[in-house]
C-alpha cells in the first residue's frame, strides 16, 4: 500500500502564499500520477492540480498555483500564490497507481488532508 502525508497548511492573509507538500511512502515504485484536490465547507470535492501524463489545473487556480514533483524525494508540491478567501478548504493529496491521471472516483490512495484558511 501507499501512505501519503501532507504538510504546509495554515492561516494566511489574502494575497499571501503557501507551499503544500505531500510525501509518499510504501509501495511507491508503481505510482503513475499524483495530484491535489480540495473541499470547502458545503461544496463538492474538486480537482486543483494533476501531474501525470500531462499537467492539468482547475480554471479557478490557473496562473496562481503551480504543481511540481521531486521524484528523488517521492514528494509532490503545490505552490499557492495570490490566495483569496475562496481558496479556503481542506487540501488532499491523491495517487493513482495505474493511470496517468488522478480522478476522484478512481484514485487509489488519499492523504489525511491539510487545512488552508485565507482570512484577514
């Protein structure tokens, strides 16, 4: 199995930045794709960014967020800039061991989530 541990969340003012990390351990040699999802109170879980066969971003974060990978460290990052209160959510790291993309309905593993709160 694969274990995912997220870190880097917290409280930040509007316009600020955060960098989230997700470290994978276990049977990681077969991982094909890693990505980020988020869920705000009263809203559905939504894709934030996906790194696999190609890089995909949600329209709401294009130009502000950047996903990157460090394969030597088995870690995926999410750099979040120009944050707004609408970005407040629990952010989850997800893995697909077989496909070259991460989709909520079929992802194999999920992290515990890290809270991001954007408020003045």
